[in-house]
């Protein structure tokens, strides 16, 4: 810490009933399952005022608040459910406490992040991170380090992180709360399986996109995850009705919202996926697979049912959004520009 630097004091005094209520609203919006105490968001809300008052007293009185152990579950890493990752689910009261601390500490630390850090930061998104990568490619950068930290949150150095907090915060109660909400961690290492050095023209995967110097596409794994979700909703043994269309539209809209960007090249893929979806719906309706059925249930029939189209949603995005990069127009990055390489990081993991 720089000599003479003033630390932030008396954060505990900023824990008010209003802050507790705002933190609760954020937790409720995020929903989520119950923790180890089996108290759901709905159950916590049934006695909300008393629960928030009790939690506020515990947070303000030094050494009183004790977080519960996180409930350990395994969630699928892919749509097929063949690979799983461990997940810890905090109790609802602990999620409120975490949100209170986040709101107190975020204004202090937000300005200290690297400008190319995009992960879990207010006002920043995955799309902005991809756009920054494309912008760097336009500027002439050629080499790409696609690095993945092995078990980042499981291996975060606890003491090093706490020291960074102590350098800025002098409120002992807040420091104690942060420390109790953290677990002891080890050092960080790169995952040898997921870390690779490549070049723009060779291509690399970033945040669900396959990126090369001439295009940005939806990566194959993302396409397969999408198709697996559609298959689950359009089994031939089920009946084709309005509820199926509603559920299918949620999947289509969610995919288009993320992958249909002004700078992505998904036109041919989306047209192919639209045809594939309609084919599955025809099979679902007639309980068979036959090209003859293409003439019996045409595109206008699906539109009348309210089925969304990836191609139509993509066209709406292209029309409504401003193109942020010349790379989108040119379809390639310039090759004759002088390049001065430097260390430029685009980080989605903080």
C-alpha cells in the first residue's frame, strides 16, 4: 500500500435497513435453491422483516454472524448431462449477507480492476469481451493465449486476497465478515488441457464463439447443447401443442439473444437449424419422419402457431444494432498493418 494512503473506515455504520432490503431484492431476483438449512427464498420472505432485522444485528455486531456451510451439489457441464461440476449453494440468509458486503465493497474496488477485465463486473458483458478481442485483432494483434485457470474459485489464495482487502479497508468487523465468508485456498495453476497458444488466423474458442480472422461463429459445442435442448422438447412420443411452442421459443430466443450479434456470422447455421427444428416438429406431429410431410405442414403454419425463427431474430438484431467493428463489414482483419505486440489481456474471470 502506498505511504500515507487513507483506508476506508466505518463501513459497518453503512449497514442500514434500506441496504438490507435492497440486498434482499437482489437475492430474490436471482431466485436460486435453498441452502443446507432447507430455507427457500419463499420461506425466508414469509417472515422477511424479522429475518432481515436479525441478520442486520448479526452483521453489525462483531463476531456474531456465522455463515452456514454451503450445500454441495453437482450440476451438468453440458446439455447431455455427461459431465458435471461441483457447486456450493449458500443459505438464503448468507446470500443476503454476501450481497450486503458486495454493495459496500464494490464501489471501493471496482476502479482498481484492469480495464480489460469483464467478468462479473457491473455494466460489462460477454459480448463486450468478444468485441474487445475482435478490436485487438483489427489493431494487428496476431498471437492469442487462450488460458484457463484450473479450479479458479477452488484454488484462490485466501491470504493474498484478504491482504488486498486489508490494504483498503480498516473496519475490523467488515474484514471479519469477509474472512468468514471465504474458505482457505491454495495457489493458482493453469489447466494444461484448456490452455493453448494460437494465432488469430488459426482460430480459438472464446465465451461460446469460434473466432478466426475471417469470421466469428457459434462453436460446435454450443450448437450441440442447443440441439440437445430442442430434442428434449420435441420427442416424437409427445404431442405437438401450444405449450411445446412456448417452451421451444424460450430456447430459441435465449440462443439468439446471445449468439445473434452484429459481428457474428451465423446466417447459414441459423437457416439450417430452423429447418431442422421444423423437421422435428413435423415428425412430432405425424409420429414419423417423411419428406412428404414438408408439404403438408409448411412454414406459414408454424408462423401461425407462433414459432420463433433464429433467422428472423438474427435479422432483427442486424437491423436494430449499430455495427461496432469494421471487421464485421470487411469480414476479415487487415494483414498489412504494422504490428507492435504488447501484453494485452481480455479477462472474463477477473
